[in-house]
C-alpha cells in the first residue's frame, strides 16, 4: 500500500487536466504516491492525452457518471493510506502536497484537510464553511460579498467542510462513511462527505499554510445552464437529506424564481 492516492475526475477538460498533471510531474511529491484519472466519458480525447504519462492510471467510466460516483470509482481502485481528491482545473505548486500530508499527520484527530485555494491571479477562494443551511448559506454569501475572503483565508479554521477541489482524507475515514454520497451528481457532495465524517467524531481542518491554484468556474462557464441545473438538484437533494422540513420551502422558492 502506498502513502497517497491522487484521484482526479475529468469530463471534457483536456487542457485543464493536462495542465494539472504537468504541475504534478514538474515537481513530484516526495511522498510515495499514485495518480488515477477517472474520465467521465469525455469526447475531447482526455483519456488518450493522459497516457503520455505512463505512471498515471486512466479509468474510463464510459459515460458522465457525476463527480461523487466517479471519485468513488477512483477510491475503490486505489490503495493509498491517504486519498487526495483533486479537481482537474487545479495547479499544484511544488511541495504543496507534501506539506498538506505533514499537516494531516500532525493531527491524529483530523480526518480531512483542505488548503488555501487561489485563482490564477492569487485571489483567494472561500473554500470552507459551516454546514449548509438557510442561515449559513446566507452568511457564506455575505462573507464573499463583504470582501473579507482574503483575511478569512489567512487564518486556520476548524470548519464543517472544505472544498472537494482539493481535499485530503485518510482512507480509513473515507471508507468508514462509505465514500461520497452518489445522489449528488455535482456540487454539495463535499459538504455532505465532511458531515458524515464529522458525525463519527472526526475533525475537518482548513490550513492557510498550503496554497493550490484553482481555476474555478472554467468548466461551469462552458455550460452555465447545465451547471446551474446540477447545482440546484444537488441543493434540493442536500436539503431533503439534512433539512427535510426546509426542502419544500426551498423548492417553492426556486419555482417562484423560475429556477426549477
């Protein structure tokens, strides 16, 4: 068993995927690791492009199975003691993964850790937060709109969740909760995953001491309507699971707004 399995799910994001893999190979993690790419039926030659790196395993799903299901396929096919879920639209600086693992190793009570995510210009993303709910969703939006993200992401936090764009988890904890909930095709699966892990008394950590570039929104921009539909479906599924009393009100609100 190796120390780390890096799992990347990709769908029609060949340029981003190649850039991500180039960053992982330009300055390889010192930690013994494996890299698996789960291709969700891409039509842009992504799977073939990945094969230029002989050390990367390609799993062709054959169809777009969604983020959670594809990650579970990667988790089951891997054997690392730790698992790094990594978006294809990330760029990993030298040493980032080793430092993230060192942080995790230094906290036995922590199951999941996430780094500070920044865009290509170095602007921080609010990639952690409290459990999704009516009030907390409002608070999260206000935090982003207030311009406080830069300061917030310079501090260490024990949040309820960290972004699945770059999420390091111990295999034992991931397997204990059965992986990611596959009812979420895209979005909120990371919040739900962290909630399941916290329910077992384990902790989530956000560290500002490790940065990873996240070219957020590039895939969403290519198909905004479909992306919005997936987000709303996942939001409704999340409320039905975690806040069932609020789910009908959310549906009504979205209908009034003409969103669903």
